[in-house]
């Protein structure tokens, strides 16, 4: 279907008797992108090694090895100028969905980018999806890897509308045909297969549900009022245990409560954030944290946040033994760290930018910069936070500030693009920034933080 994917396959096979360097982004999408290609190379018995990086800063590129063939997954397209000097003399493949730079003067490059192929890399296909398309060229049996591609897309919040769009739907169809994915319409509750109903409801903060979000008592009271049992003799019921009629009752109540609080211009979007498509990974055991694609994505993301992406890689590739147990331990530690971060925010509070629009917190003494983004997302549901304004987290170390910004799905649906705003603001203070419309980050000098906050906030206000 895509000539460039076929070209990438041919270059890979030209190097099948050599060892290939595979370099990928250290997040859920990047890890699953690498796992897809690694699985595909394993199937063809092609030797390769995998390395993960946060960003392709010049100092990071300097440490990378330029092999006979290097494949970048889920990154590279927006760093062509940085990559070209080191890699232009060797065969290179980039499989990415981020907006690309011009690539003049690089004849040995196969650049398979979503935007160049006429696909929307923001909403319609992720980095793991681009890897999947090449894997399918290598061998049609790699359709079974479609589940990993959807996990990556969900990790990049490409289901923000309550459903996957564009080419992601083609990948989902491959998964259902291969018998590895079940797709259905359901309540969009995180932890459908693992959490008690009241806990899943309590954690539903985007959109914020009056009397429900962050309130166990409120959730239990609502379930009692609706005559929906939340436990039986066998234990607590999970969202997946609800009957269709119970789901309809619950959905109606959640939508009614939410619409009563959101700004009028956003009310039409609410039903699509309560009810939507959910994806079950059929080969995973019932009750497993990997059964739901959203939880699977979180598990992989936790390994990235704690700089253990190789654990996530092996789990995504299919390990359910040693690496899986290590991942579960890391996930428990991840949750403890997040709890400490949230406690810090409760004690210190949330600050506002000069114009009162941007919300932010500084967790330099508590959080690692690798998962400040996760805490930033959760802070949007904090009782002191305004869910209809952007949130930013800051971690400073060695005179450098790492920044993560997030906004609610409703703001995204209204048209706010955090990724573009943070890129402009970071460049203005001699830093680097970018990312997605609802989740992005930047790296700037610590001394530039006050100026960056002002510029970022003004950029956001201009977009609002």
C-alpha cells in the first residue's frame, strides 16, 4: 500500500546478514514501536540490538553508533538536521509520525513519515503504527502485532475522541481479523478488567464528574442510588462485570452530571468522553493488567518513566515470566512515587501564571523528570485545579529545567494545541520543546523559567 514501507522492507532485507541498530523513543508508543519491529526481525531471524533515548539532542546523537543500518522508530523526523552529519554515510530508516523537517542531501535515508504519506500523525497513526506497516511488509503474519500498534496509539492519546481515527482503524481491523483484539463500545473507565467499579469511577477526572471524581463516598452513593451493586459474595465488581442495562444507567447519570458543570460550548463533547470504543487484548488472561489496551499502555509507560524501557520492550514482545514480574514491581514503585508527588502538590499547592490562565507546580525536590508528565496529568483532577485550563509541571536539576504540560480532553477538542505553544515558547528562550496537542514537554535553562512561563501562557491565551 505504501511504497516507502516496501522500500524500508527491501533495505532491511539487504542487511539481513548484518546486525541492525534499532533506536526508539522512550515512551509507550516508542517502546511498542520498537517491540513490533523487533518481533518482525526475530521472525526473519535478523540480528539486531535496541536502544532507547528520550530525545535526539546533539549530545545524545553524539553517543549513538552509526551501524551499517540504523532504524529510528517514533522519532527522528523532526531532528533530521541533527542526525544527518553522523548518519548520512550509512543506510538509515526513519519510521515516525511527528512533523518532519526537510531532508535534502541524504540519499541513504528511507524516510517513512505519516505526514509525508498523507496521514495525520497527530490523530490517525502513531509511531508504533508506522513500524507495524513495515512489519506487515516483511511478513503478512505480522498482523498479530496489530495489538501492539494500538497500545502505542493509545499511549499517545490518539483515542482522545473516544475512538481511534484514520489508519488506526485499519490496524484495529487487522487485529480483529487476526483474533488478537476485541473492539466494542463501552464506558470509558480506566481499569475495566482490574479495578472495583467505585475506584474506576473515582479516577474518572477527565472530564470531571461532579460528586464522583476523587470521591469514593460519592461513587458508592451514586451506585446505590442507581441500584447497581458494587460488590457480591465473590468480591468487588469491576466495570467489565456490569450488565448492558447497568452500563446504560451509569452512562446516563455520568453524562447528565458532567453536562451540568461544563461550559456550554463544550457540552456536546461530553458523551464522547463517557462512552466510546474500548480494546481488549484477547491473548491476555482475564483480570490481567495487560487485558485492556489502556492499562497495557500504562504498564509499558511506567517502565519508560523509570528508565527501564528494556523491561517494557520484553513485556510488549510477549514475555510473561521474568520481565513481566519485574514490570509489576516497577509499576508498584511507580504508583508510590506518584502518590508522593501528589502529596507534595497537596501540601505546596498549585501556582498560576501572571495572567492566571496557566496552572503549574514545581516538584524539583520530589519527582524525577522522567515521570513529571504523569503527575501533571493527574494534577488536572486535583481539587484545587481548574480542569478547563492547562497544567504544567517543572523539575529543575543541574541548572536545567524539564517541563511537562497537559490539558484536558475538552480543551483539546476545543482546539488548543499545547505542543505547538510549548515549542514556540521554548524556542523563544533558547530551549527545545514540542510534543502532542494534549501532552508535551520542553527543556530550558533554569534561569529562563520565569520568562518561559510568561511566554508559554501568552501563547496559550492567543490559541484559546
